[in-house]
C-alpha cells in the first residue's frame, strides 16, 4: 500500500463536508483522505488535490469532481485562483513523508537502506538533494541545519565529522553518512539519532517549514469565513508553527490587538489541544504514533 491515511475518520469529521462544497487536499499522496472527501461531495462539489511527487499520480481516481495539480502547495492561492476555485470551504494537510516514500529505497528518505543515494527530494526535479547539502554546505551551515531541524544538541561535532569525512570521499549514500557519524550514534538508540539526522536533512532539502509558513498565511485568503483548516503534523517543529498560527495569526505566538483591545487573528481553534491517534490505530499503523491533528475555523470577519 502507498500510504495508510492517518486519523482518517477525525479528518473527514473535521472538514464537515457539504455536498456542494469546495475542498483542498494539499498532500494527496496515496489518495486515502481525498477518496473519502470525494465520497461526501455531490455533482456540484469540487476537490482540488496537490502533490509534487510523480509517484502520487499513480493513485489518482477517475472522478470529474477532482482537480489534480502536480505542484507543491507553496503557491496555493495562485493555483486556486487560476482554476477559478477560491475561496474554499476547507483544507486538509497531512504533512511529512508518506510510508511509501520511507519504504522506497531509491528515494533516500530512510536510513534503513544503506545503498540508497541520499536524495530526499519530494520533487524529483528540484535542484538540491541531501547529498548536495552534505557535500557543499559549510561546517557552520551544516551545524545549524542539524541543530534547528533535527534538534541535535551535538550538531557542531556532527558537522565537523561530516566535513572531515567528505574530504576523503563524497557522501553519496546512506552508508556513507552512517560511517561519517557512526561514533555519535548511541548504542540501542541509533533509530532516534538517525531519524533526527534524516529529518533535518529532509526539511532543509524541501524547505518544509518555510513552505508550511507560506501555506498557513495564504489560508487567510483562500478559506471562506466559517471554513476550516485541518492540519496534521509529525514532529514538534511543524506542530509548533501550526499551533502558534492558529492561536495568534503569526509564528511568534504574540497576540495582536486592535484599538479597542480585541484580539486580531484570522482563525479560532476548534479544540484547544491537538488530537492524537487512538491506541487501536497506532497498533495498526505505527506512523500514527507521532501525529498531531489541529483544526481551526476561519473567523467570520477579517480582523477577528
């Protein structure tokens, strides 16, 4: 299976699909969430799905209600306006890497496949791969990437060893990277260590946090008053951005107020705390363990 959709029931309930509504799935992937959305739409309803991964196209259902855009959602407002589908009633984002991408050895997303090239590009046509980052970034820049996106406290030592290793041999494969960092991997905790390293590289290669910020800001203009955003994230960096944006309308978490002291923010959280997967779902789909789902409703007025 390409990807088992996480918290499918919770996501569909949050969207509260209307038969004649217009919805967006910005992370089509295996199409699990999109298919459920389509089930709730009548002939007048529309679903716009985004995915920059070529492999995702294999999962497209034949449905006249579906508009597929083979691009990143970074410029979602422009795409929706071009299609004449803006504003919309709801938006779903299932962030991160799909199970299929993790399990496909030639993509380089997982540290499990030693012979895999360190690619990690969501868009295969993007210029910069993980190997490019590892072999061209300065030691200081590498340390910053590992610290900021992997939350690795020993990032300076890791960066120094990467630079030392690449002097003798370019870092091209998963095995190369493991050899460069092997002495830092804690015994019996290699999984967590390498997960953090690979997360940092993947975020840098795909500019994931910057693209997420752009998406959230554009939601102010593309979601109808009363419409909803349903965002599922898989690590604290993403979740923090989503939480701060919903609660304050910005990414610093600082509330802005008008002249009369009223809080100015475009969305209101439907639930204060993030929704997490049930124990039963986690048992069936381990990827759901780290998922956090946040739902917010577009305020009826621009500055509320």
